[in-house]
């Protein structure tokens, strides 16, 4: 079956612009996670959805970052007024959500803010 | 609290064994291990839960010392395909559902022929 997909694969934007990153989880997975990974670092947790609701958004760095999952499937991570420090690979993962379980990662979106 | 991984990097000959460690200053509920190759997504290896339950691949083994908040990943008879960066991800609390993971900085493993 299809894995987690993310679009776009690469995004180059200018400082101050708004960007949206999309994640399409594995069908039937109720839990969805956003992480970001900088060069040479491990993934950094941003936000976790259980169904449509954000169960934990404690990892969002500031109020420029926002994520939605309106129908409990596809999720969009939105970044306003982008800064050069936002440049990273943004990873999405999903899991069945019924407990502690394997998280399946997507290929990521590489965001570059010029 | 980010878990600490050691060593930072290791170079092995094919067929040799390696141990990668992950430790936390906080009590842990579960430890997850992933391998990531350059430019690719992390791939699941194993989950170890408080109480001794494990979920993972048959050829990978790991341990979880709950008292010491430490986990170790054992790679035996290493193959070239084992090369990559290994990350441990930790959960401190289970509220009955899944949680976001806190990952270490990774251990770079290079296997030479």
C-alpha cells in the first residue's frame, strides 16, 4: 500500500513569505505527527494530531507555525512570515494511533528560506 | 529533555558487531529506534516499552533498562546495508495513546567492506 506522502518535496521561498506544507498519511492511521530536522540533527517534534484535533502542539516554536487536519486525514503545516532559521526538512509521520506504535515517516519537504 | 546517544560515530568492517546507546535524565515510558540513510526518511527498527514488551524486526535486538533510563541497540554481524544514522526517540509518558517522540542527535554508523 501507499506510504506517507508529502508535497512539495522541495520549497524555496523568500524571507517573510507564507508557506504551506502538505502531508497525506497512510490510510486508516488516526495519529499524525510533524517533525523538523536540521542538518546533522535528529527530528524535532512539532505537533501531534489524534484524528482532527491537535493532541499536543508543545513543539511548535512560536505562533508563526500552525497546523490543521480538518477531516482527520490530510494535514497542512502553515508557516507565516518565514525566517532563514526555518530552513530545514519538515517530516510528517503517521501511526495507527491506538497506543505506542511504529511511526511511518514520509520523505519530507526540504524548506529553504532565502 | 533530549536523550543522549553514544557513540557519535562508529566505523566497522563488515561482519563486526556494534552497540549504540541511548540515555535519558528523565523516566521513560518507551524507546523507539530508527535508522536513516542520507536524504531518506527515518525507517523504524524497534520499540521497547516499560515493562518489557518489544516490537520490532527479528534481526535487530535491543535492551531497555528502566531503572537507568537507558536503551542499547545491538547490531551483530553487520552488513553494508546497516550503514546510516541511528536515532533513538523517547516517550516519557503514555496517556493511553501515541505521542510525539524526542529524538537524540544520532549515531553515524559506517560499514566498510
